[in-house]
């Protein structure tokens, strides 16, 4: 397996993980805000809406990723012209898989914002929208950023299923390597190198998340 | 002017409704510094949070300059809240914003497109002009409360509600925050409602006071009057608490009240002229609204013989007095 092949696999994995994380947040962030705002102690409690959205999120989260991938094939085909066989064919299912998870993560992060801060801003005459934009999201930013790292690592894990629809990437590359060298894969340096690469990517995502979170957290700065 | 009429607040719970406020009637005039004092759980915090409708009253009216807050639209309520600001026990600053940005935010909410100048001005007013780019976590409690006060002033309010605003601060810092509030009251004509469980806080700043106990207002009026003649158990507890503990049961004492108009050595005269060797059970002098207010509680050696002599003298000298039951002193 040539060196460039590995580079391509890394690019596919990192690229599709980044894109899926982004898309999952484009959908999941508003959904998480909605779940938080409509909850019992939220800005605008609304039981039926909270229960309905919560139910959809829970159902999505209960379907195993591999099944979602299969269910998404016709949909992906409709958008990209093909349902399997290219790196981008796993993008939509990854997004759908992560969406529910992201919604709950965001909901949880926002719930950590002290009620007193929200109340103080309300007492200034702020609208609910202003409270969300000026208080909830910025005050929860540290927790949101660490959440992104957790989500990205899970999505990277889900890219394993790319093997099943021929969508490439490093992890399915490792598995393909195994299927071709079932007898001596454990003795192959390349096999181990690829595994180390996966570990490095995961560590990189986590460290980057922590680094940014630390950088933007003003709660514990001391001059 | 704030008028609270027949205010009630109950919280529903599984074991029936919990009454937090009952039959509250209170009028705060423009320019007042109105103290609301009570023991923990009396309902004072709920009361102040009803004034800007952070808590929705179960029934009754909250009128601000004649406008009933319980009947206005949501948008109108948000407008009114800009004129009725609030500060809190735990300051509630946004932790991820600098001091300046915290104050600016209040301006943005009030519709100010360029709040920076005014924010800087107000931070100067509260004495924090050199802390603009600090974050709340880098400030002491007193400094944080000053930022919160600057934030509360951004919308140019007429009323400032203080919910236990000094309870998390040490005595010295408390004093400086109260001085600041007093200055704002004089300088800006700000009407202040201040909730506290400490009589010392109320005494040092308020002109009027309401005592709240078990969800109800048990006495209210000018601080001087409430301080000199506490009429009910809670008022007595709040005023005498920790100062008087005679251990004497079933006796009558006499309490003398001074309000700045007496400049004779009354106590000395009672002893030297009337030849009554009184014991002083309690004595306190306070400056309330720039008037010296004092009270002395006497124990008479033989009450029945001396009381007539004493009361005649006090009446002649124009010193208000009343009999107190020794059991009623804590």
C-alpha cells in the first residue's frame, strides 16, 4: 500500500469527520437550544414541544449507526447521485447519527449556565432571544467546545462503518488490510502504523478541544 | 412610585399550595430607600422579585407609577424592567465577559448602539475605572457588586431593587456598598428597595422599613418609629437580638426613647434628682436619617414605688417612654 494511499485515507477520515461534525452542529445546536429553552426550568417552558423534539432525538439516538447508514443510502443517492462507494457517501448518515447526540450535549451545556446570570439579564429587560444569544451560548462556550471534541471523536469512531458502504477512510483501510492479510496482519508494521495514526488523530482532536476551551475560559484567569 | 396591593404568591406543591406572600400592601415613594427585613424564609426575596415580575404574583397588583405590571403586555414589561433595575446577593455577572463588556451589555439591551462611553462613565462612578478589562473572577466580591451596580444603572433606571445585595460581603465592604447606594439615591434621585436580614444594613441606609414575617408584613413605616417602638415579636427579635438577654422573667421595665431633640442628661438626672438607682438593661444610640435616635431600658429597684415619679419626670421633660415586659426582650 503506497504512502499516498494512506495520506488519502487520512484526508478522507479527517475531512468527513470535520464536515459531519459541522453539519451535526448546524442542525443540533438549534435543536439543543430548543430543548433547553422549552424545558421545565427553561426560558419558555413548553411541554408538548419539548417532549416531541426530545422523542425524535431519542429515537434517532436509539437506532444503531449501521442501520442509519443503510437507511440513508437512497437519500444520499438522491443528493450526490450515488449512495455508496465514495468518501462523501457517508457524510449524511454520520450527520444523522450524531445529530441526536449533539442536541443532548448542547442542551446539557446550556443547562450548566447559572440561573442567576440568566435572571440578571432578564431583569435588565432582555428578550428571550437576547438571553439566548448574549448569555446562554457565550456563557456555555467552554462546555460547548469540549462537547464538540467529544462529538468529533465519536463521529470518527462511526467512520468505521464506511467499510460497509465502501466509503474509504483510515479505519476502513485498516480493516481492509486485515481482510487481505488475515494470516500475518499482526506482524505487519503498516497495520500498526495505521492504528497509531488513528490514535494520534483522536488525541489531536481532544487536545485541540481542550486547548481552545482553556483559551476561551475567563472564569479561572488570575493575573 | 411603587404600589403593591393585596399581593399574594403561592407555589403549588404536591402536599398543597405553599404560601410565600399573603396580603402584602406597601407603597414606596419616589426617592425612598425602603428596607424590607425579615428572617430567613419570611418571603422577602419573593416579594422583591415580584416587583419586577421575575416572580409572577398569584394575585394582587404591582403598580409602578400607576401602571399595573400584572396587566401589561410582555413587550411593555420588558420596557418597564429597564426602569426597574436589580442587583443580587451573588452579583450574577456574566463570567465570560470583561467588566466593561458586562456593563455594555445592559446598554445594548436598553437599545444603546454605542454603550462604551456611558459604561466607562458609570464604572468610574462606582470607582472601577482601572478594572475595565478584568474578568469577574479576578475581582473581589465588593468590586463585583460595584460592576453589577454600574450594569444596573446603564438603562438609567428610576428604581433599584437590591436582593440581599450585601449579604455575601464582609462588614467593611458592605459599608462601602451601602455608602455608594446612598450617594446614588441622593445624586440620581434613585428610589431603592433593599432586602436584607440584617438590621444593621437597614439602619444605615433606609428611611422606611417593612418587617415581613411568615409571608406577611407585620409592621412598616418610618425607620425611626419602627426602630424605637418595635410592636411585634419579630421586630423586637430583629432589633434587640443578641443585645439584651436579661434572664429576668415577669418584671416590668421602662424604655425611654430619644430622637435627637433632647440635650439634657436625662439618665444622670433620673439618678441624681429623682434618687432612683436604675439599672440599665439596654442602651443604644443610632443615627437614622441624620437624626440621633436612642433608647434606654431601665430596670427599677422597686417598680411600683418609683414608676409614678419616673413617668411624671419623663412627661415633664418630653421624653417618650413605654413599659416593656422583661420576657419580651431577647
